[in-house]
C-alpha cells in the first residue's frame, strides 16, 4: 500500500534536519512542516503556531507543493532554508515588525549562503516586506545541497496541477542555471523527457512553452490598493508603508 503522506513528510523532515545541522549548527528545535497553497507564497514561517495536549508549542514551516514539479529541487530547498532562517531569528534574534525582513535576518541569510533580494536576482534590496533570495555560488547552502542531493534524496510526490505562477517561476529560476551542481538539483521534472511526470498547468501556461515576460504587472499593497507597472520595480505605499507585491 502506498504511503504518500509518510513519504512526503519524511523527506521534508530529512531535509530540515540536514540543513539544521549543516547551516544552523543544530540549534533549531524542530517544527511542524505543512503543505499549503497560499496565494502568491512559496512558503512561510509561523512562530509557535501548533500546540499539543501537553501544552507544548512548536513552530510551523509551510511549503507550497505547486512548485515541486516545475522548479528545480534546489529552489524548493531554498524555500525551506529561507523559512528556517525565520525560525532561527524567532528563537535567537529580533524579528522585524510584521512581515518586514530586517538586517539581522538578511545578514544571517547571507552567512549561510543565500543572498536576500527583493527581486530574487542580483541588485535587489536586501531588506523589506516581501523578500526572495538566490543561492550564492560556492556558499554554504549550495555546498550543503551538493551533499544532500548526492545521497539519493528526492521529493517523491508532486502536485500535478500547478498554477501558472509556479511554472513561470520555474522557467525563470536562477537555480536552473547553477553550475557544478548534481543534475538532480537543477532539473525541472516537467521538462524531463525521461521521467513519467504528468503535469497539467492551470490557466494558459505550459511547461513546454517559453512564456514571455509581461510588460505590465499588477501590484497590490497591504491596504489592497492596486497599481500596474513594469516588472521588477520596487514601490512603497504611502498609506500603509508596505511594499507593493506583484501578482
């Protein structure tokens, strides 16, 4: 009998424990990992979100499974470590207010080999409300990934119906361009002709078609004001002081 729940969470827990030892010196206390399809979110951390019947608390790290088949596995691991960094700061540092990623968080990210960037690419702001990151060539994160992903590690189960955003993210992923990494780390399953992956993309996107970058993107701030502007800009709302997030 198949046991996809056990397989999926065993693999994610294995990755969590591995990066905890390699990048955080084993100080993270563990957490409850969940799969969540939050809109516009590849993952999130929630401090002390769960409790057991004995009154013990544990944190939550959520990962969006829509990205498993259409982005390189190394980028899924980036999301996990990004959220582990939030957990480290919640336990041992001083988190920024609300969703703000402050300098302490950014410095820790850089020290473990992930460069914080508001655009997910070189040149982006290192702090802000909505932050992505990219792997630093030769940094601790990629060195740890090389070790993990040459140990037959994999994510066995994937979402067959990813949305268009996930596919575009995979097609534009910086992780897919990394050098000196195991093939398993940078391969996108939906493009692997030798695999048995069957993906049906919601909306109009197809993993076999190169999508053109839009000339105008809709951005929304925390107070739900909408603007339309060129991709990869950074604009802050004067009303709520949050950055406009691209949809």
